[in-house]
C-alpha cells in the first residue's frame, strides 16, 4: 500500500494526500480496514489523535469487530500518546 510506504519514509501528510486522490478517482472501492488503519497511523504520526481514533473505529467496524494486529497497535499507540 503506497500510503504505508510514505509513512515509513516519514511523510505522513503525503500518505494522507495520496489516499484522498485515490478516493476522488475511485470512491468507496478503495476503502478497506487496512487503508483506514494506515490513515489512522498517519494521523497519529501528525499528532491528530482524535482523527486517528475515528479511523481506527471505522476500521474496527468494517471488520465486524475482528480487528487486526496493526489495528490493535494503533489503538495502543493512541491510548499511550493521548
């Protein structure tokens, strides 16, 4: 996922911008729990924990409450850093 690559390159804002562009082109077809989790991480990188929590909660709902290791890590990070 390209947004993850930008995050790993310490470019969380660019990660979010890329997702917005894909969303403009393809709409809801690009939205997934993994993408929402990655967006949540990017928002956390930027210190926007409220938005990060919104992304995490949306990802959790999308998985039917099953979550993932990455999503659990995001929740842990938000809780620790808030």
